C-alpha cells in the first residue's frame, strides 16, 4: 500500500535507526552502550540520543484489510512524547548543521 510522507520521512527513520541501538552487539558503540553518535552532533542531540533507551520506531497510521470481513481497518495514534522529543532534537540538529 502506498505511504504518504515522502522521502524525507523515510530518511528520518533511517537516520534515527542508524544511531539508536538494535540491541545487537554488531551495532554497539565505542562505549558498548549500543549507541553510535553522529559526528558533529549538537550537545542537545547527543543528550536526546543518550536519553532514548529503545528503538525509535513509530507508525502514525496503519491501515489494512480485515482478513475476514474485508473491511478497511484504520488506526491512527500520536507519537509518544519521548519519540516526539527525539524527532525534534534531530530536526534542530539538522538546522544547526546548515
């Protein structure tokens, strides 16, 4: 199913996932925490990334066809506060880098 949001939304998800641990030792940072900090990150972004202790994944809207009734099921939910704060920190860091 096509998704709205465009390439910039995809990039934010990839960029966030790149720096937030998956729990695998293959992705562990230098300190073993699983966190790899982007070079040149602002102190605010570093603090936000260190405070975020889970995967940064969120679906604002999910739609699917019900397997029995065939009816379209649509669920929409706002991002959790910690996720929204991380996205804000990433956006501010991007502005500071320009």
